[in-house]
C-alpha cells in the first residue's frame, strides 16, 4: 500500500516543494490485516538550498478505517490538485 499508493503522493510532495530529493526519511509502519501496511506515518526533511533557509519537513499518514463513513462527492483516494 505504501509503495503502490504512496509513490504518487511522494512525487507530488517533491514537485510541490520544487525538490528532486529529500535529505532524511523516518517512518513507523504497522499493519491492520495481512495486506495493508496501515496505520503508518512517514515524515521527511527536505535539503536546504542556502544556509539561511529554515528547515522544511513533509509528512504523510495512512489510516484504514473500513467502518467510517465520509459523505463526499469524491473518490476516497483522490490525488488531484
């Protein structure tokens, strides 16, 4: 799940920040059932372009809640900007 679904979101996070790579990645991944690596949280640090730049971080969380209803007009895994 993280690899298949997350790679699209990771590439979007890089694109939005104008970066091609990250400096460090940290994660905690558990499992809900035999096929879902959820719940999980992943966070990363973007590299500094200049010494005076403040640090920039990103984070992503995956949660599986099969009995939770969200009234919405959109698909439950919408990646559009």
